[in-house]
């Protein structure tokens, strides 16, 4: 069998014996129904388990709209005009609306970045646009898992809270979206630290909402502060809106998660001995920090003690300073232990890779230097044919091999 994988801006070609091949996983194709504006408008006009925005808010109330920062693909500038239009029709004044860009523990935005995120017209209107501040939070209680519920003061002081976001798989929170706009979006450093250190829990994995301790914290937040309405969207590979889900913070979010599963969640009968992975080529494998998502998704398809052949150019190296330092100076187990003690952005992805390394062997086909690949605990191969040969020596000539050509946007789900 002749198979092709995207690798950087090129292609890797290789052959597999059909007796070894168990399948090739691609995201489902989905035809957009209507343009993006129509999808968003229809969602707002037909909210899930909720009245329309005009029935939720009252004239004279203050409204906080929480949406994503620049590190997320959420197209706030496409969604906000429709949300604001409904609020204005309900008698809410622009000067009573604050758009909060949920930084979590990320850096603040420049004015140009704020204008880009919310749209120039919104930014230059009477609506206030601010960054959240993890040092200006109000404690509202403690979650059952011991995580403090600390929320940005302007959000707490608002009469109504609307949360925007996009829904995609999240490798330790299950999914993005929903109440995640508040926890960790507009939470304190202490709260984020307490919540995120649970990422090493066995149930803190993509697509798990029920027993996942990270998501349990997120979904308990509305017990302490009301989320009055959400608008969550699902995007395609081109970052276009293909689905929108408005209404109740939980039921609308779950509908969006189900929609996502129907496109990007691919059912498999069981784990394979060897999984050959490409994050999807440029820009998804531009650096190791970006390529990580494909590796993390692949862990759901490989048996314990199996082998992942990780084909990622990573031409620009690690892609993030803290991530690089952790990868080069700590073993896999040390990274996992350190994130429990001291959650740190950048380090969290190094720890996530450490969790995969504790489970399987990783053979890497890459533009990274051999010495670097070996230093981070991977096996280096100069070609995919060499990688397959080594994997079959380790796993046996009859080993079952699964291929994931778009691993960055494909989640294997065992039936």
C-alpha cells in the first residue's frame, strides 16, 4: 500500500503491507449549511435550553461578555456584532457592556490586538474592551477538588455574564468552550495553578467531560457565579464557523461537543501496536510546540508499550522558551513530577509529552538534529522507512499499524 503524509511543506511517501495496516484516520467531511453569519444568527434565534438574549437581560443592567484572547482561534469579531445587536435591541446601552478578553495567565494585548480580536467597529464604539487580570480577582468559594473559585472583579460586579468561545478537543480539559471562559479564562493564578496541576490525572484527557478533574472544576464554577448565556462555535480547518451553539452554559456546550465529535472524533475498534502520525504538515508541524497536539491525539490509538512514529518537520525548533528548557533539561518523569508541583505555561506541554513517553516509545522523523531528538528521549530516524523497520523490530513483523495523516485535528475514540 502506498501512503502519503504531509510533512512541513512537502510530502512523505512510504509503503505498508496490507496485512499490517489497520486503517487510515481522517476527519469526517462536513458541508457548511449557510454562511457564517447565518449560522451564528440562527443559533442566537434558537437558543438551547434558554430564552433568547432579549429575554435573559433587562434594560439598565450591566453586561460582561467574556471571550478568548489572541492565543485562541475563536473568531470573536464574527460573533460579537450579532450578540451586541441582540443586546442593543433589548435596551442594553453600549456603555453598560464590557468585553473581557480572557487572558488566563497569558500576556496582555496591545490596542491593535484588541481591535483585531473584537473588530475595529466594536473596539471604537462605546463598548469597553479590557484584558482580564489574574491579580484582581474575588474569591467566591472552593470547588470539591479543592480549587479556589477566584473570578476577575469586573465580571463578578456585572449583572449579567455572557461567555463566548470555540469548541475543540483539549488534551487535558476534555474540550474547550463552555464555562472554561471563566475557569481558567478570568481566574487568578492560584486558581489556574490548582486546576491545571490535575492535567496529569489519568482521566484528564481529550473528550472526557465526566470523570475529568480539570473539567469538573470548570463545570462547578456556575455554582458560584451565574453564566447567563453562552455562544460557542465549531470551526473547520480554515477557521470558518461551521456550527454555533447558544443558550444554557452546559446544555448548549454539550450539543457543540457532540457536533465536534461527529466531525473530528473517529471511532476505532481498539488500540494498534504502531501508529504513524503527521500533525498535518505546515504550519501544524512548524515547531515541536505546535506539533504536540498530533502526538497527544495519537496516544489514544496506541497500546501501552506500543510505538508512535512521529513525523513532524519542526524546522523552527521547539517554538517556546520554557517548553524547550523543560524538554532539554528534564526526563519525561521529571517533567510530569514538576508540573504537579509548579504548573508553568510551556512546561505543561513538556509534561504532556512526558505522559505519552511514559506510555509508549516515540520514534521521530524530523528536521531536528539527531542529538536534540535523542536528548528529549525520542528515537531519531532519518527516514520513515527506517522508522517503520525499527518499530516492527520492536513490535513484531505482524504488528498492527494505524496511520493518522491529520493527527492534529483527528481524535481516535475506542468503541
